[in-house]
């Protein structure tokens, strides 16, 4: 029997109606045996996530302000779901205990984690599945980092005892025995850890979109959903800002060779996006997989005649950058020029010092800093074997009247990065998208 781990995001469990959809999805496939819920999310545009309300309670309690009204709203949300689903499980003792501990100043991690804890208990009761508390099987070190070895050992040992279980996302226990959360959106990580521990055949991540889009829908109207993407491609896309999953969620599943399937709770028939270790080029219908990017980078441009023959030149430029506590993103270079791309805000208050330090260390002919640069990555595993991808891309940019200020193609040939003016960013993304995805394509 195969094993599927299904993680459901906050919007998938925001009210009783969504719980019903989740139950139908789980019961439609007996391989879905472990479920990782988030806390109830927004029910509409103006609604507030339970996690945010819990943080608010904790902040107010710490400042000695009244938080009762906010906690009552949280109480009401869970009670409403429980009542509408007709679940007999009594949540009141747990809610009272949480309220008491927040009042005693238990801290923000404890407070925030209770959103998932309560939702997990409710979901387990609704499904009739076992409840497994991550406080007993997800561990953090005394440095606050995930204790991978201990967690994997405990999760796989404990989950072996349960054929069907609900494991709340987002939190675990730290070395001193206190509840600790991952960073925001961290239920994705719990889901991936559970998938790794039970050696799942697939990690399903259920959300409210039908997968990863080929481009940002705020820029390109109705972009295509990516059907197959490799972990490496996704890493490139998410680095450039195309985020569907918490970044740290990719590592446990990628390492274990478990595919991740992004699915839509509101459209369960849609196949979503499959993220795999490897994928065939033929699965990439458009020749590229996706486009992502963002604005506000700067280029530090260092020129020196005969730079190529000067030993240690690059190292000294990077040393100057490191001394200022700046981390660099890319480094396209020529024979006599070296460009280092950094985030513009990392240069704030450091520009002059950096330039003078490069002069001291490297004795260059010139050092210039150009800001207002946007980077766009066009990612595709098939590029390495396809002729004409670059030509298509640059033709499209030329036709759109976009001036390309920088080009960087990684040696893996997994992507082509172009730097354009911030002002040209959206126009350039649309032009590249249209060059690869025909407008009149029947869906
Ligand atoms: N509920 C937490 C948050 O809002 C964790 C999660 O949903 O993944 O960040």
C-alpha cells in the first residue's frame, strides 16, 4: 500500500465547509494516511488568520493589555466549525488552558502554535483518526534549529504506531522543553518532515491554487500552471520570488527523493504541479518551465585592464564586499570587468566605504555602482538541449523595447538571468512569457 502525506494550508481549513472538502479528499484515497493541518486561515479578503490573532493575544498579554476580545473571536471560530460539523469532541478545556497560559505569559511561540494544535484536534475528531502531538516528535536544538536526526527518528518511530493520523504543522519542542515554532508558513516543513519519516510515495501540499504558475499572475494575466518542475528548477524560481512552498520544506523531501504535488482543495480534480527530482524535457510543453524575478538590485562594476591575468583580483573584490557584511547574488564577469550583483538595500549607508575599500585592495581603473536593476530568471531544464531559447528571449525583449543591462547564464544551463531597469520589469516579464506561451493556446 502506498503512503501519501497530505498537508492542508490555512485557507483549506478556514471553516466547516472547507473541513468537509478536506474530509472528502482524504477519504477518496485510502493511501492518504497522514495529514498535516495549518491553523484556520482567512475566509475572505478582509478576514484575519487565527495565527495572527494568537500572536496579537500574546503581544497584548505581554504588554499588560486586554486580549480577551481577540481570544473570544478565536474561541468562536473553533466552536463554530465544531458545531457546524457536528463533532462531539469538547474543545473547551483546551481553549481554557490556552487562555490561561497566554495570560501567564507563556510566550508568542506557544500562543501561535495553538492554532495548529486546536485545528489538528478538531480534524482528528472529525475524521476519527489518531492525533499525534508534534511536541513529542519534532525537535529543535538549543540553537533553535531543527534537530533533523532526532526528529526523523521520533517521527518514524511514533507514526509506525498509527495507520491514520493527524499531526499539526508549524511547531515542535525546543531543547529546554518549551514549544517552538518554525518561521511563518512552517506547516509546509512539518508536512515534508512527516513525508520523509514515513518514506511517503508522495507529499501532497493542498492549498488554494491549482499549482505553481509559470509567471506571477499579478504581472501576466492567467498564466499557465506548471505541470512538472524539478526541485532544482523550483529552487531557482523561488529564489527569484516565486514562492508557493516554504523554502525549507523542499530539503527533506528532495533529499529523500519524494515528489511533492501541489494541489487545490477547491479544485481537487486538477492535477496541480508535480515537483520531482528529475523530469523529462517532453513534460515541459513550452520549452521553459517558468519565469520569476524581482526588482531593486544594484551592480558593483569594477574595471581594470589586464584583470584576467592578475592573481587574486576577484577574491579581493569579494573580500571588500564581505567586510561590509554584504552577501552577493551573482557575479557575471568579462576579461577586464567584474560585476557583482547585490540587493540594493544591503548597500544602504555602505556605498562610499565599499568603493574606497575596493580601491585600496584592488587598485582598479574604476568602480561604479548602478542601482535600480531588476533581475528576471527564465528557468527551464530543457534549455541545455534546445537551440534558440536565447534568441527567442532576446528577440522578445527587443520587440518590447527593453534594454538588457546584464546577462548571466549559469553553467548548469538551467536558467538565463537578465537584468533590466526596474521600470521595464513587468513589461519584460510579459514579453518573455508571450515569447514562449502562445496567446491563443487552447486550455
Ligand atoms: N499558521 C502558520 C502561519 O500562518 C503556519 C502555516 O500556516 O504554515 O504562518
